[in-house]
């Protein structure tokens, strides 16, 4: 059985995230979505709220597969991956800047744990969508309905 983790802050989860999640769920027998704390970001939603939004969005979109959702509040993400017996870390990327940011982390994660990182490019229509952009546009009264599920849209309102 091949197990992978898909870590991220997911604040909030976007259709871009969910596209990567759906594609990864087809590649692995089990996919564990891990909501991780990013000290560089000011979260709008608590970790339990983000977990619920992911679960509800997966159900709303009918994404098939063995998908679980949990949080990692402290410690190294690769330690959580090892506990879950993951053989891969899934990371989505939108731009070359994302890759430049992610490659050193992938290399360190492999050095620390032996776990490889699998990169999946975003769908072309979501290449410019980020959680930060969604939060900013939503907070200013803009329509973000084409970037998030109905579940997330309600939570942002």
C-alpha cells in the first residue's frame, strides 16, 4: 500500500488545492491531508476549522479515494509523515517561484527521512489563485466563488 501526505496551511483550501488533492488521491492508496502551522502566516481559520473545510469540500466535490484530514501543530512535518508510514510528500506548485521555495525543503525532508517529494503542477486555470489572494479579495467584498467551494465561500462570508 502506497501512502502519501499532502501538507499545507490551507487557509482556506482553494479549488487549486483540491485539484492537486484529487489528482494525488488517484496516485496513492491513501492520502493524508495535513493542515500544518505556518508561523510566517496569520491564519484566518483555526486548524480544526480548516480540517472541516477540507473534509466538507472533498465531500462537496465528490473526490474519491482514501483521504483523511488532520493537523500537525508542532514538530517536523516529516515526523508526521513517518508516523503515517508515508512514502511520499505531495506538493502542488503554481509558479517557478513555488518550485524555488519547495525544492530546498524537499531535499531536506529527503535527507531527514528518506521520503521523496512529488510535485504536481496546478491546473492552468488555478495558477494564479492563492489562499492569501482569496482572503484579501473576499475581505474587500470581491467575488471569490470561482476559486473556492460553496462550503468555503460560506465560511468566508
